[in-house]
C-alpha cells in the first residue's frame, strides 16, 4: 500500500503544480517502482507510435538535435559578431548554449539506443549461436531499461529541486533552468521506448528466423 499511497501523493502534487510538493513526493524510493511501471506503459505506447508513424520514428529525435545544434551555432556566431564588431555581448550568450547542448546530447542518446551505435560488440555477437544472440539482445534491453529508469527518476528529482529553488539561467531575468532540465526525463522516457521498440523487433526477427545482429552505422537510419 505504500507504493500506491506514494503514487497518489505524486499525482496530487503534479495536479497541484506546486514544485515544493512535487519535490517532496519524488523523495521516496518507491518512485523507482512507480517510474518502472510508467516507463513500461509509455514505452509500449511510444513503440506502437514508432511502428505506425515512420516519419515520427525516423525524424523526431534528430529534429530536436539539429534544432539545438543550429541554435547553439547561431548564438555563438552572433555572440562573436556582437562582441568584436559592436563591442557588446548578451549576458546569456555563454549560459544558454550549454543547456541546449545537454538537450541535444540527451535526445541523441535516445536515438542511438534505437540505431544501436553504443557499445554492442556486434562482431563478437555474430559468431555466437542464435540463442546466445537473443540472450545478448535481452541483456541490452534490461540494461537500457534500467539505465533509463535510474536516469528518469534522478533527473525528475533534479527538475523538481531546480523549480522549487527558482533557479534562473545566468544572464537572464526570467528563464528558468528547469525548462531545459525537463528534457532529461523526457529523453529517459524515449530511451525506454526505444529499448522496448528494439526488443519487439528482436523477438519478431527471432520468431521469423531472420538475422538478429546487424552492423550498426553511426549516423545511419533506424
């Protein structure tokens, strides 16, 4: 009943939109159980969307990454021009780009879970028997799901902490840090969804006697 009680407390805090209540509601360790259920449900839903909306599946994370990258480049470029040509400098020109870079990195990590360009040891796995390959793919799923779970819970706590302390991006008057940090738990949700999507494809390939291990290409399509 403690998990159910903590879940109701969290839902009540989220509905009230009070950062202090949300921060306190996220403290119990039962949040890992609640988050595990949330990530499993949202993972299956997102995997269904990925399979039925190819445009979203292929371009969502990459669009966020490219947008952040271009925004960083534009801010830095204009900061150089503004400083050396107009002898002026926007105070936020050196504080906003790091946050945008973190958003880009988090969404990039989620995308690369799908294309399997992280450590996968594909050369070694291709030499294994088929059952061993499938076991490794299940291991990948549990590792990525566990990482996404820890990442989601801890970053949600960081978001709540930042919001409750009213942390403002340096050099700005009213731009809150948690607006950017919130991208972390969102990316954690996408990591779990990509892990679910991958294992669904792997199980399907195993049943259909299709190749399980393919060579990952950095920058390749899903």
